[in-house]
C-alpha cells in the first residue's frame, strides 16, 4: 500500500506497552507519561507525553494530546501535537488540529481540523 518509516509502531500489540488504560476505565484529568501508553477506555482532560501514544479501537479521548508519536485507531476530540508522526487509521477519527512532522491518514479515516506539518 505505502511505506511508513516507523512501521513497527503501527504493528503494536498489547504486550508492547507497560501501561494500558482498560476499556472499562473512564479517566478525567491530566495524564503524563514517558513510556509507550495505550488507551482503550475513555479519557477527558489532557495528555502530555515524551513517548508514544496509541488510542485503540473503540477508545474515546476528549483531550489535547502532546506526544512523540500518536496512533489513532479510535476517536479523538482535541488537538494533537506530535514530535514525529500522527497516524490515523481507517477506523480512527480526529476532530481537532494536528501539528506534526509527518501526518498519515489512511483511506476511511475521519479528520476535521487544520493540519500543520513541521520541518525537520
């Protein structure tokens, strides 16, 4: 289909993560982390990270996101700022602005907002 430099990031499995927010968790507040983090539940607030974030299928995030790499398989309502890449899969939805060095939207992905691609 197409080649993405960090393709290993997009083939992530549950065992690749130290921390996973389970589907039955509804979190409100600010989440800060330095190791890869997966959200399967609901988050409302803010996410600040120096690592990777995966918003898994069926997850709902209503928050501003600042991370290194962001993979969206679920729903994000809020702006996303990523140091390296934002990847929205065919099951993903982003309602907010995206700022990143690289942005990938798979066919079928939903995106409403402004996209700003930063230089190296």
